[in-house]
């Protein structure tokens, strides 16, 4: 009963802290503005199943796609074993699903093969990340924490899979000894071959200590990892599904219009429009900001994107501006947005649920003008993202703020706008001179 009580406490504490972290992230995401989605729930479900569940966009790079799929499948399927461990921990049973017989043997055997493949894949990922010096893993934004975070995740996976196989190997040997409480159940194609020989000759008591120790290490490691997720890039294993469900299903090249500006243009272009028919704005309402200065000016889907970012760097690797040495990195845009959102959330927590202006903003303090104006709006970053994150939409909204609120557009853009206003074209020629090139001398 003592072990069951300790397990219940550990499980309850882990769920409590994970729930609290999730509630704060949800609160931070909902600081963003609302938006209207297009597409039917069926279309969105298909997109989620293809991109998040089926990982179709990962196939652009076959080798990491296969390795990632192994780790992903292992994470999903081995969690069935975690369910059994939780039931055993709460009720004091051992291999409670053993009554399934041949099905159970097949499941445990499959889990072992998957665990071994996950172990191998994580070793390869560690080598790729730290030895092969792949460029996208070493961008300017990949400082100490982002770089270490990726390694921590892989090492944790190795430890968890190793504990799982060690636990099964000891269990396999105890079953062969006919030890009390260790019913004969399961198939152990990996642990019986790879790990069990290292324990042969140990006493029953020593094997029980090893099995129990690995069991506790495995489940407590999983609970600790659960609470590490919200602070890690690995949180995308949770966020990828809602993020892809709420993907932009419109043409990726289409930019959104600001409703207030669009309304003014429509009034100007319609000779029959009555400007007085439009309700006057509320004099007591806070003036609407054009574009986005801070994270609260973005919509909640953009903020969800920030929390979903895997920091894989595929967006930056495909960015033509970054390839030519410009400061822009779409991955950095997402990471900076998330960092600022976290700072705003801590501000709210420190001030009893109210944000107190700290004199900072996403523009200038986190993302520079140079980064924003380096973007060519080619949309390569959004196309490359394996989970449909859209850095371009954030860049566009931040640019709008610079132009419409700070009048801080580049000189070339100001000249073009002036020419369009005066001459009806981007070039510095009057309308009467436009066709001179076509006249014969």
C-alpha cells in the first residue's frame, strides 16, 4: 500500500503541475485577437490527419523523416504500456493486461522493437546534431538553451527506453524463475537477447530490485518529462494537432486585409457610398492599432504558432533572405514571439492578472526592423514548416505597424508609394509621359 500511495501522490503532483502550465499557456495564447476561420471541420480534420498525424511534409527530407517517424510512433504506441504501468501502480497489480494472452504478447514484443528503434534513432539524431555540424542547427538564435534543449530531449528518450528494456529484461528472468507476483506474460524479443544476458546469474532478490528500480525510474521519468514539455520545443508533440487543425486553408500567397483600412478604401472606390451611413467609432473606445507592435496585437493563432514551433530550422534553411546573409531568420521570429509572450505572461502573473506596461514591445525590443524588411514575402518558410506554422503573417503585421504607426518604411518604399499617389504608377514619370517609349523618333 505504501508504494501505491507514493505512486498516487507522484501521479497527482505531475498532473497538477502539468495542468497549471497548460492553463498558463492557454491564457497567453488567448491574449491574441480573435479571427475568423474558413474551411469546414472536415477539411480541417483532413489537414490535421495528413500534416500532424501522417507527417506528410516531413517527407521532403527522407532520412530525418524516417527517424522522426520511428520516434513519433514509439511515443504514441509505447504510451499504451504507460497506461498499464499507471494501473499497476495505483492498484498494486502486475501486468494487468496479461489476460489478453497472445494479443498481449504481440503488444509487448512490438513495444520492445519500437523502443529499440527509438533508442537507435535518438543516437543517430544526437550524432547528426552534435557531430555532423548541419548548418540549420547552428543559427544565431540557437543559443545555449535552445541548443541544449534538443540534446536533453534525446538523452531523456534514451534513458526512458533503456529503463523500459531493463525493466522487461529483469521481468523476463523473474518469470523464468517462477518468482511470486511475476506472471508469465509478454514477449521480449529485444530485452531477452540484448539486456537479460547481462543479468544472468543474479539472485531473485537482486532482479526484483532491478525490475522495481527500472519500473519507478521509467514512470517517474515519464511524469517528469510530461512537465518538461511545456518549457521545451518538444511541446510540439501536443500543439501540432490543434495548430494544423486551425491551419490557413486559403491560398498561401494571399495576404489578409485590415478591416478598417479595407472599409475606407471601399468607401473611396464606391461613388454611391454614403460615408455617413457608417456608424461613428465609439469616442471612449481605445483607438485601434494598425498592425502589431506587441504580442497582444497578433491573433491567437499566431501566438499558438509560436508555442508550436519545433525550432527545426527548416523555415530558415529555405529562406532566400537568410541564404544571402540577411539578418532575417523565420525560426528566430517564432522564438522571439514566444519569448516575448512568456515575458508578458509572467508580467500578468506578477501583477495579479493584469498586464502592466513594461515599456517593451515585440518590435524593436525582440525583432528588429532590419529583420522585418529583409523578408521577400515569398512564403518559403510557411511552405517548409512541417506543422504549418506561418512566420510570414507575423512579419506582415509587424511591418504594418512600422509603416502605419511609425512611418518607418524604407526610403525606397516611401518613394514608390509617393509615385503611386502622384503618378498612378511606381515610376517617377507623369501619366502623360508613360507612352513616350512607344513613339517613333
